[in-house]
C-alpha cells in the first residue's frame, strides 16, 4: 500500500484524537487509500515510527508514503490549506 498513517487508539490527548480524525477524513474525502498502523499495539511500532521520522520523540499522527517520511499533522494541515495534499503525500501521477 502507499500512504501509511501511524496513529494511536489510546491517545490521552483530545488534540491527538482530533488530528488523527482530521487526517482520515481528508484522505477519505479525496479517495486516497491508506494503511493505519496503531502504535499502541507495541513499543516496536512506536520505535519504528520514530526511526522512520528521524525524530526520537515523534508522537502520532505521523504520515509516510511507503517508508518515505511525509510529515506530521502540522505539515499535513498546511498542505490541506494550500491544496497540495497529493504533493505532500509524495504521490505519483499528480
């Protein structure tokens, strides 16, 4: 699959839950297929997300295209505002 969204089902923060929901709504509305990876299923998934993002303190949501890092929620939100989501997601055939 292409786009991967690292998120958590046990977010203690309402902000993180809201960010994750916003990302999935936007991707769904644009018909972009994505895979959700729930880091609460194991610390190895959290470590994998942080490793791929190049940030040892990264928190979900984090977005990738395959193993290529796209960005975090703030970067995604900026792309939504600029109407450049497909470019942000590093999608081919734009």
